[in-house]
C-alpha cells in the first residue's frame, strides 16, 4: 500500500440528525465476522493512522472487536465519536489492557450545554487506556463559543473549531457555501483557510495557491485525475476502497471544480487573543 492517509467509514448509521450532515444514514448495520474484520485490518499498513468515522462508529456491532484487533496488530488509529450515551457505554466496556484513541466531535444542535457537561464528566472518569486525542467543535454561530468554554473547562484535550458546511444536494453546492463562509469576518478570524501542500505530477504545489487556482479556473480540476490518486484511500463499511469519500469521482476522474479535501484545515481558536465581531 502506498497511501499516506487512510479513512474507514465503518458504518452509515447514526443516532444524531445534524442538519448539515453530508452522509446518508443507511440504518443497516455491518455484518462482518470478527475474522473478516481481522483479515481486512491486517491488509492495512499498521504504521499509517487509520481514522474511523461513520455515522457513529460506536454503533458498530463489533466496535469492541475492532479495538481488540487494533491492539493485537498495533494499528495506529483514531475513532471519531459524537460521545452520545451509547458511545460512552461502549467506551466503559473496553478492557483496561486495550488502548483506544478517540476524537470527540461536538454538535451543538444535538446536545444541550448541561448534557455536554455530563458527558464530558463521564469521559473524564474513564480509565487512562481511553485516550482523547482532540475535540472538534462544529462552529455554527456565537453559541459555539459557549460549547467551547464548557469543553475547555474540562481540560481533556486540545480543542479545535471546524466550520459547518452545508453540503447541499448537487456536487458543487458545498463549495459555494464554503467560499461564502470563508469571507465572513468570524470565519476568517477563526480559520485562515490554510491548505496543505500537495504533490501533482512530481511537483509540490502550495495548497493555498492551488485552491485559488481552482477557484479562478486556472487549474481546472474537473476532468483530471484525482489529486490524491494513490496517496489517500477511504474504505466503505464493506471494505471497498474509494479514493474520494464524497463520491466525486468517476473512472478515477474528478467530477467537481474544487476539491473539498484540500480546504479541510483550520486554525485553533485562541479566545483571549481573538476579538470576534459578530
Ligand atoms: S453526528 Fe456526524 S454522522 Fe451523525 S448526523 Fe451528525 S454529522 Fe452526521
Ligand atoms: S474531490 Fe474527490 S475526486 Fe476530486 S480531487 Fe478531491 S478527493 Fe479527488
């Protein structure tokens, strides 16, 4: 395998209903056996972090087996979770000799401030084999800062904001939304829309410049090979490999004008130093 980044969408089902969710929530749960899961995970490169997302990964009927296999195979991993009750219950069942790395995502439309406090307290009480790598707060409006302050008071991990993007119905509508939001004072204060550099045909391109070239149409992406080609892979719940997690690819050719993966980075919010004008 040559990938430098691996994602695995382990199921589609979710117990939340975020209005900005880009995914279709198939309620069917995966039915692989533990041995099938072991065989798939063995085929991955254990030195490359595999990032699990969903849906809500802790609804997967074999999530504890997956964690056991990760530990048996020393697979670097991170599991993204909305830390709802069922997720925390599963985390509480993990045996103390299994380490698990998790990343929390806070969806303010789905959890009240009081519930957030209660869930963070439960997480704080978990044993040290449950490692919280970071917390991402989906940034929607000024209420998001209340969620930030509460989360910060628990001091459990680094906190980042991630902009909510309305994915819309057609292939390119999320791009308009992203560009609109990137121009607003709050967004541009919170995120400087840094993009990672990327190698195309052996030449390193500055991510910011490449994004601007795509916006201006001087680098027409549509009709070209995927920017990530062999570098990135996302696996489906049934272990199929797709290079574009948004399905913007046909016969290995990109079908959109801008690549959302290239604009996915963001800055940390520094509350004391940042004067936000709403
Ligand atoms: S928690 Fe994530 S997967 Fe679930 S509805 Fe919200 S955005 Fe979608
Ligand atoms: S949108 Fe998808 S297919 Fe197009 S460059 Fe980005 S990852 Fe590749």
